[in-house]
């Protein structure tokens, strides 16, 4: 699927809102109310409806929910804007674009939000517009290279072992080149035993699907 097709789909969804948990609505992001996002009350129902309409499989709509690691990282950037101000920022695995938008609001010079899902790239586009910030969406797989940035932020990018096995070496390479790296992680079990040092932690209200607790403890960590 092309990014343009995904963007057309989302713009159609936004232009014809409806009642019910399977629709997208512009809401304040939980824990980060400075940012507004188009989210689904129930992303699984939204996914099912869109797949039925398309008549084919679509990628899981991770971008249609806020994730605890991204919430904590966005909160941290807005509470400490000097981290992003005047810098080139890459948001890796950006999903909805929450962390990228927070970096832009904090005064970053240039923000790139990267995600390989065309719908996430489309969501980043419409969410950046809704917040009146400039964020450059990027749908490429960047994990074999090194970021051209001053700061890389990765909120909840270690949610499974296979992805962590690619993301962690990428973050280490970036740090070795002098790029500051910040990770938001709610202890999904894939943090390395060394290499990342805690900066702070937050108790984050979570709305992500299939979570058994309304609050998660999330660490913000820095790559050594």
C-alpha cells in the first residue's frame, strides 16, 4: 500500500466522523495533553472495520493508540525542552507521531518521524497538522544505517524480541557517532543488561489494547 492511499483513507475517516469506538477522534493525548492526536477508542474494532471495507489484510494500527513508552518520552521532552530545542531529532518507530510532535513543540530545529507502516506515516502527517507543527514523515527502514540527527528518541520500540534485536544495535551505532539516544520503555522484557542507563521514570496511564493495568511504570533511558 502506498502512503498516499493510506493518507486518503485517514483523511476520509477524519472528514466523516461517527459515533462508536471504531472511529477516529481528535483527542488530548493521555499524560501529554499538550498534544492532540487522532486516536480510536478501540483500535482493534477500527482495524476490523477497515479490513472489512478493504477486503484484505491491513497492518496492525499501532498508531491508533498511545503507547506507554511514547507517552513517557513525550512528557519528558515537554518538561525538559532544552533536550530537543534547536536540535535535529529523529523519532524512531514513531507510530502516531506523539514523541515527534512533542519534540517539535519543545523547539527542535528539524524533526523526522520514522515508521515503516504507511498508515503510521499518514497518521503522523494528519497529527502534525492538527498540532500546527512541522514534522517530516519518513517510511523507510532505517535500522541498517546511522541517524543523521543530534537526538534519536524511541518510545516503545522494544516491544518484541525480533525488533529489539535490530533496534538496539542501531541505537548503539548512533550513540557511538555522538548522537544522543533516549528510549522510553515500560519493561516489556527486552532491555539489554547494560548500555542503557535510567534517566527518570513515570507512572503512565495507559490506554493501549489488552493491558491488564490502567497505569504502567515507564523508564526513560539514555544510551551510554
